[in-house]
């Protein structure tokens, strides 16, 4: 993956943000919407695109675009940097390949302890019952 090419492929759009801010909100376009076209990307290899398609299946639109929006700050520049950081973290997390789980056997001591605890609970509950007369 080439970070330089990837950052050039990102599209940023500034729109008006909702929320507190009074007249400032009505005049300034501080909300940032970051969009990235996964299918048209030259920065990612075919394998990386396939991994992202699988992991981002619920986030992608029909034309394989992902959109992130940020309106946390009243500053457009801060919102742009936050959206970019969030996108880079999202892509890094998705491209990490999970190691396969090593199947292990349950130790016999754990099985004995579980059965012993189960027996003691059974005894405790037996003692709480009303006696048979």
C-alpha cells in the first residue's frame, strides 16, 4: 500500500454542520465528508482490495465507496485531520491479518475443579431445602 497515492485518492467535501454554534453554523461549512473509491484505487493491491471488501462490506456503498464524516470541531481543518486519521486507522485495522487460533486441550485439573465446584454448589442448595419429614 502506498500512503502518498492513497492520500491523493481521497476526496474531501465541506458542508454545513448541524448542532450548536448559533449564527456561525449557518454561515460556515465546517463539516467534512471524506470519500474513498475502493474499486478505482491504485494505491492498494488486488489482495488488499479483496480484504477491505470483505471487512468493510457493511460500510461500503453499492459503487464500493466508503464515506466518513467529521463535525466534532468548529474548525474545518481540524475536522479534516480527524477524518483523515480515522480513515487511516480504519484501513490499518482492516489490513491486519489475524493469526489462526491454536487449538488446545482443556487441562484435566480444570475439568476436576469445575466438577468439584459444581458438586459444592449442589451441596449448598441441598442444605437450603426444607427437610423431608
